[in-house]
C-alpha cells in the first residue's frame, strides 16, 4: 500500500508539468522533475502550513561557509506522515531532529523528504529542526543572479550580503521554498566574526558575544515574510536612526551604512525616503510593516526588496545608477533603488504571488509606483510622461506571465510593459479616485497574503465595474500587443482589433486632429460609426496613453 501511495504521488507530481508541456511550442524551454519538485505545490508540501521559523546560522567568512539549523513550526493541513522541505543539494543535511530523535530523510535534487514515526493528525501543531552546513552558491552578478555576495568595504573589511529571488532561499537555508507559504513570524540569528555586525529583517532583539570570538545578532520578524526576502548583511556598519509620522503612527526608520558613506546616506535618504512614504501611503495605504520598521541596508550589489531590510547599493546616485530609464528627465530627480525597492513593501512583500510565474504582480505594480511617486511630487503629467517614456525598454519577446508549477518567471517585460498596462487601465477607468481606491483596496484585501493571477485581475475588474479579463490576458499571456485597424470612408470610420485573445474588446480613444477624444470599443470584427470629416490623414489614436499598434487601411 505504501508503494502504491508513492506511485500515485509521483503521478500527481508530474501532472502539472505534463499539462504545461502540452502548451510549450517547438524550441521552448523544457522542464524536468527537478523543476516540478521546486515549483509544484505537491501533496507533500501542501500537507503542512509553516507557522514559524528560527533560522540560526554561523558565517565562516574565510571558508565562505555557513552552518547551523532551522526550526520548522507547522500546522497540519491534513493527516500525513511524510513531507518535503527544500535545500540545495550542495548544502549537506547533518541531521533532522524531531522531539529529540533523529528522523530518516532522503534527497532528490534540491528537495529533502522526511518521514515521521507516526501520522501527524489534521490541525495538529508540531515542529522539527534541520541541521546543515555548506558553501552557498556565490552570485556572479547580483541581483540578476542569486547567491551570496562576498566583497570588501573601502577599509578592507568583509562585506557580505544575500540575494536569492528566483534562485530560491533554499540555496542557503532549509525551508519550504514555495511563495504560497509564509511563516507568520520568524527569528533570524546570525553569528559573525567579532568587529562585524549582521543586519537582517525585522527588529534587533538581542546581541550576544560568544566565547569563540563571534557575536550573534537575533532579529525578529513579527509579520509574515516570503522566503526570498529573508536576508543577512554582514559588515562594519554605522547605524542612522530616524522616524516618520505615518498613517498608522510613528514608523521607525533605520539606515545601516558603511561609515565612509554616512554623510552621503543622511543627505540622500533624507531627500527621498519620507517623500516616498508619503506618496505610497497616499496611493496604496499604510506601510504594511509598522511592527518591523523600515530599514535600508547598504550592500555590495545594486538592490533588492528584502522586507523591512531593503538592500541598497545605488551609490547614493539619483536615477538608476545615475541614469534615467525613461529618457524624460523625471527619473533623475530621485533615487531609483530607494523608491522602487520600497514600493515592493506593498507589492511583493505585503501582496505576494503564490507562484513565481506571477512575478508580474510584484514587478508591474512596483515599477508603476515610480510614476505615481513622480506624480505626487511633480503632477500627473510628469508621471504620465515617465510611464510613457519607459516603453522603449519593452521587448515584447515573451509573455509576461511565466510557466506555472516549475518555478519559472516570465519575461522581463513584467517591469516596463506591466507598468504601461496598469497606466492604460487607469486611463480606461477614467476616475483617479476610484483607481486610488482600487490600489488601496488591493493592499487592504490581500494584506499579508499570497495571491493568484485571477485574484488580482478579478479584483480590479470587480471594483472598477469593467471586465478587464481579456485586456490582462492579451498583455500578460501573449508577447504581442493588440493592433487597432482603422478604415475611413466619407464621414465614416470602421474599426476593429487584431489580437491574440478571441473577442478582445478593449476601449480606446480616437479623435479628429486636435479635436476632443471620443471613446470607442472595437471588437474583433469591424464596427462602423458616423464621424463627419474623417479621413486617413486626420484621424488620431491616443497612443500616448494606450500601448497599441495602429494599422490604417
């Protein structure tokens, strides 16, 4: 019977991959069992809900090795005896302890399976601890690849950080490495050589000098946190304290920077952090992590949205490493990493996609937040110019959504194309107060939750009173943008959409040159309207606000 159950489990595990494989076209990326083990929420992963982690590690910087343990406290979703957790195969498991006894385990790729001595009953709360060690992967070009980042500060002291979005938190610590399951709280204990500090997520609870010359820093995260946000940052830091009076009271602001950069940090963060918080609290609602505070931590790589401990490495420049991604000039008036990575506190950290295939939920909304920040400071037209300007970065090379159940995100267009899409939806709604209420409602309805594609897109449709399902499908699930085909005759205009989605019927605005825009709603077959004086030379389409192709016949 046990073998039969194992066989059935293997069949179930392969089903998502087989279903996706049928959708893959010739030349598309192929996926195997290792990808399914990593990306699929199998019965051996869905059977338990993580409630709490205590990650306790020691960093040996000379050997570039870590060692320690992670405590899993979980609730049983259903009765089970075996479960899966995740840890990269180059990181050996030393033992797994359950109620003081060693549990048997076996590995398959980066997945580890443990078997309990008896059934864990539905609704029970239980725990086990994994002891491990190893040399985590080193990032070659963080944050675009994942791993540990080893560097030296200007004084020659060690400077080390983590970045593992996409690659997975299990590259350096044992965890249930699936975005659908976040612990309700977490204790992060990191022991580092004397003279150095560790800065991790949440609030510093305790600092303990150990007998071996190390110092342990205990950081407690009070709110749910997704795995890839858990971070360590080791260095010789200076601590700058500040506060912000926000919508939910006083928010502690803490900046951990290299001593040589203290003056630059004080100036840069004073200019950008509080205006950013005012803008985003106005657009999205209260900062989601008042209990854990807001931190910026200087890192030897560009940046990452590590919850309540945002990695900052923009060199105290305005723009994106001194550049304006939009080409409009508006992007040089603020620090891109401060604004963009902080935007993730609302989209990515507060609202987290269950599957990495929907990483657009994180990146599209956050990139769009940049234009809203500009709007807050310089007016709506400035924000619209910025979001229009970033179109030149759109590739239209692959769908924005990725492949589900195999840990595969979509195209990099999730940033720029996704931002343009959201701005276009705002234009169609044509009610800025309603749009703001939708953005706030998303953060309130899905507060500290994980979400699906349907939940996010459905919420926007429901709250706006406009069915955007086909619009989202076209722009997110297909690589091409729709084309508006126009034909003119004597005082007549014919129009239709050429699109991948059957029945695509997005509203769009047209006008006679320099006249007033009118709204039309084409379908996938030609519609006709009376438009006195129209001809192919004087009809204009609002391509400033609508990201579409136009074909004039």
